[in-house]
């Protein structure tokens, strides 16, 4: 049969753009009342109130909003935010997508609907199948769905024709089983959302400090004397982090934001849990803001390093005892030219010097970063420059100091820890083999970019997604869609309807699962799962709501069902471990270092910290046992003359590809998402007025991609830079444009020309 021509990109709609002033104050009362409002309208009063009382409590569910940790020891407060409330409401909604819904709507007609509409139809309720040649999903039983997958596995010409994607909301238990399933199929093709997210951070940090994770605890934020927040928008994406920043300020610390945009949370913040502060104007968060050009961080950091070296305020004891490579690093920094630094960063030498002195004088420095640093061609080297700067001052193994890559999805870090790795190391594979009896493959697998390329080449016959929405989340949407259409069977384990259910292989399955807020009942009784936050704390998560439908299975049950259908119970007893998740945790304990006593320790209030050499020692799990200084040249500009550098970011009303609403309240952009933020001097030069529609064309290695009709918003953004929202703008990010080393799509560095239609 021919391929279905479903739409890969949300249709372009009539949008009513209204532009106001960016907000000065984040969160506070507007945040809380809005949160409840969102919860109420979707989930109803009893469910909203009941669930919000248990979120992030020791015995409640882990907030699916982000991976920011909860305070150690007193995790019983009302730790939630607008972001978490929205994430809760979309999951706990009372609306349902039933078989009747699919009988009424063909996949073609569904694909003509906007992404926001798809999500708003409610929770998926039953397993559904899209058969070869059919335009409608129909119900299928769980055993038959698992049977289809097992047939597909048996029909693979080689195990590497299977790809198992993971999104970062999946629990440790489900993720561990998922990775094990892939290895029993015989492949390490385990691309995951990290590949598009913090891969650059892990890839950069592991060789230089011996671990690919952050090295601070939440309590460090109270003690830091300086925190740099680089390439991150916490007001929207990690609102609870603002409490930690405010606490640093109350204790006399300083906070500096480095970002092409002055984001709202970094201006002022009202703590929603401190009623008194709602009355005042809130805490001023950032003491200073550096409006660096997009990807100007490499130059800015180089300037800071030069100032620190000139100042001579280095921790020489630390450098002598703990590091290697200082001389080469020093020499290369000294040779860097100030004109290049100022030109590359867009920040004057005076301003860089001022910040450099503050860094040099800091005794307890934390550097936080997120997607503004990880999604560029030279991301790995920028993050290693951050490590250099921390090493110069000895900011490891010291309370109140360290590296803090702020994770996105609530368990993206845990998924990696328990084996979602496309390039797993030998020790892990050996232990997995020993604990499960499964003969594991040793050849490395695909990341997301490689997986899409393999699909385009017709080398993938089975794609399965554990959560997420790869079609919309990946770069180069049309290419991803072409790849998906080449696959024999595509399977999505999901809670909500999204585009990856509509742009499919020849056949497709939707396997609906429990969400984190829901009760998970197995043979031995009610279960909990575990997750790991941004600061390496493993803790439990237990839902309390009645499941959205009686047909739902938990994620572990779905993986175990597939495992049993494909391989029976030998050598690994899929059905057996499912009866009680403690048994899954027992296997994890045997395979993953740091999980000794998993079942008892995770039952303690707040869970436990995984070991972390640079934080706890410092010790360094590098070949020489020392931390490494590294040398980095300044990058060439992405954009040629006449081109802009475009970043693609999140609005305030979305969770990745889930669109909650059309407003970006903090930035003052209302009613529209197909917008492009632009400096007014650039607009004047091109004869563009606010509200005009322009076409955007991206350019990479001779290939151009054209996307029409973006409304222009005049915004305070460095000249030569543009900002659009993802996922709409993903169509413009070329598949081939990736970060060196980590292979992450360069979603924050796209060379673009702007034209009036
Ligand atoms: N409400 C909500 N919360 C979320 C998410 C969500 O979609 N919605 N997503 C979750 C996920 S998976 C993640 S990974 C995180 C993402 O959290 P963020 O990384 O905060 O997300 P982005 O919107 O991509 O914002 C990137 C920020 O980097 C800045 N930036 C872009 N390019 C550069 C640059 O070259 N240099 C510097 N210095 N700054 C730059 C942008 O202006 C923007 O402020 O949030 C998580 N939390
Ligand atoms: N241009 C551009 N592209 C980007 C980014 C960017 O900044 N710019 N950011 C990248 C980043 S940081 C990330 S992390 C990726 C995100 O990529 P993904 O993780 O693949 O995407 P999400 O939008 O988070 O996935 C949403 C879907 O997950 C499913 N879901 C929700 N909860 C659950 C659950 O509990 N279980 C299961 N099984 N399914 C569930 C729902 O069906 C929902 O539709 O996108 C990346 N793409
Ligand atoms: Mo992410």
C-alpha cells in the first residue's frame, strides 16, 4: 500500500497576535491562581485539590513539570508551580480519546488539526492499531498488540532494524526494562530525548571531571556567593529554581544572567509559597544581565578566563593537586584576542572585565545552564570552558559551588543512569548480562539523528517510542516524517494524542499507559516508581488518582508484555519482575553502581543521593585520576553576511511539544505562536513593520529550507539574532546541523534569511 500523506507540521492558522510589554515579575499570585484555574478547568476541583496536595511529597507523585529537586529533609511543603500545575492538568484531564473518536476522525483529518487541539482531546484510553492501507485507528486487544510487535521483532533481518526511543518522563523501572528489552532484541539503538537536550553537557563533562552530571546539591544555592545562570529561562521552565536563587540572594549572594533575552524570572520573582511577598514587588533576582549574542558565550567565557588569569586569583593548591593541562589552557587563553572576544560576544571589554573580577573573587561559584548552551555546533567546547572556569577557582568538592546543568524532563537523568544509553560502557553491559542472563549486543547504537538517517535509508523496520513525540521534537520535521513513513511498524507508548501517532509507519500501534499521577496496581498490590532529579537524588513517586481508563497498563507492564510476547520468561522473567516493582529494583541494584540497598533506601523520606566524585571528594573518574583543563578556539559565526542566527525556544504556555495555550505571558506575546522576535533596528533596515508576515529560509551546507508566514514582533534581542518557538520552527533546523561530538541538533543556532513574501 502507498504511504499515508498525513501532515507532519501543525497547520498554519489565522492567529491574532497581540503584543504587550514583557512582564517584570514572575510567578507570585498570578502564577498560583492561574495554576489552580488550569487544574480546575481540566481535571475538576476534587482531583486538582487532592493531587496538588500530594505533589512532591515524600509519599506523593513526582511533579512531571521538570527535574528541579525538592528541598532535602522538608519535602512536605506545597512545592509546586504554574508549570507543574499545567503538567498535572493535562494528564489529569477528564476528557477522553475513545475508539469512537478514532472511528469518527481519520488520521488524515486528525493531522489537519493543530498540535494544541490534538492534546486537548484528552487521555488515550485503549490500545489502537492503524492497519496497512487503513485511514482509521481501530481498537486492538493488548495480547494482539504485543503479538504484532513480537511478529515484527521476529521478522527483522537484523536486530539493528529496531529502534527504541525514550522520552524523559519514564520512570527508572520502566526505563531499565526498556533498555533491557532493546538488548534482548539485540540492539543498542536507544535514542532518547537527551540526544536533543543535555547530551552536550554529559559529553563535555565526562572526560574532564569524570561524570556527566551536575556537582551541586540544592542546599548549595543557599551558600553560593555567585551564581551564573547561562542560557536558561527558569521563570518559565524551572520556576521552583527561582526559590533557590531568591534564597541565595537573601544570604547575600549575587546572581548574574547571561542570555540574549532578559527573561522575566530573572528580573523579579514573587515566591508563591510566601504569601507576604505577594504583596510587595518581589525579590529582584539578577544583579546583572549580560545580553550576549546567540552563541556568543564561547567568546564571553574566554574573556572571563583572561581576566581571571590576569587577576591571578586562582586556587593554586587545587590546580596542583587535582588537575592536568593548566599550562596549555593558560597559554591559549592569553593568546585570545580581545577584539574577537568583544565582537563574538557582543559585550564590551569593560563589562566582561567587571564580571571576570566578580568570578575571580568568588569563593563559592555555581554555574547553571540549559538549552541555551547545549544546542549549538560548539556546545561541547563551551561547556568544557565552563568546567575550566570552575577548575581555576577550585569550585568542586566544596559546599556552595559547582556545575549545575539544569535538566529538563523530570526523569531524563535517571533514564540515562539506568541504561538508556546508545553507547553503553562495557562494565554496564557485563553486569546486565550477568543479572539477566540475556546475551547483550556490544556494538553502539543510534542516537536520534542517526536513527532518523537510518529510517530515511530504509534501514529501520520497527520503531517504538516510550513516551515523547519524536516527529515534532526532532529537527527537520519533514525529514523525520519521511523517515517514519519508511518504517514497517511504529509503536507509541503514550498518555496523550500527538503528531507521532499520525505520521507513522505502514502499520502503527498506540499503547496507552498510566500517567504518574495515577494508581498503579500489580499482582502484589499498589506500586510506586522511582526517579532521579537534576541533583542526583533518587526518590519515589506514587500516584493517587483513579486511572483515566480501565484498559490502561503501566509502562513497566507494557514493556514486560512486549518482552514476554517476544521472548517468554527465559532467561529473563518479564512477567515475574512485574508482579512487584521491588523485583525490578533488585535487578537495577545488581547492574547500576550506587544503588546498593535500593529498596530500603528509596523508602526513606526523600530518597538518597547517588555518589558523585567531583561533588563528594573531589575525586575524578578520569583515566589519569585528575580533572582536565581543555583548550578551545573561538567558533566561527554560524550566519554569513545577510543571514541571521535564529534560536528556537519554549513559550510560557507549552511543555515541549505539548501546547497548552497561545500566550507567552512573560514575554508579552499573546494569541500567536508562529512569530519571530526581531531587533527593531534590523526590522527598520529590512523595511519590516511590527506584525508584518515574513518568510524564513534556513541555510546549511548548500541546502535551504523555506517556511512561510511568521509574524514579526519587535523585541529586545541582540542585532542579527532571531527567536522563534519550537516545535513550529523545527522544520527549519537542518538534520545535518549538529553539535560536534554530542550530535545534538543545533536548535539554538540556525542560519536564516528573512524575506517579505
Ligand atoms: N513550562 C515548561 N517547563 C519545561 C519545559 C517546557 O517546555 N515547558 N521543558 C523542559 C525541558 S525538556 C527542558 S530541556 C528545559 C528547558 O529549559 P530552557 O533551557 O530554559 O529552555 P528554552 O526555552 O529552550 O530556553 C533556552 C534559554 O536560552 C537562551 N538562549 C538561547 N540561545 C542562547 C545562547 O546562545 N546563549 C545564551 N547564553 N542563552 C541562549 C534563550 O533566550 C532562553 O532563555 O525545561 C523543562 N521545563
Ligand atoms: N527546535 C527545538 N527542538 C527541540 C528543543 C528545542 O529547544 N528546540 N528541545 C529538545 C528537548 S530539550 C527535548 S527534551 C525534546 C523533547 O522531546 P520528547 O520528550 O519526545 O517530547 P515531549 O513533547 O516532551 O513528549 C510529549 C508526549 O509524551 C507523552 N507522555 C506524557 N507523559 C507521559 C508518560 O507519563 N508516559 C508516557 N509513556 N508518555 C507520556 C504524551 O503522549 C505527550 O504527547 O525536544 C527537543 N526538541
Ligand atoms: Mo529537554
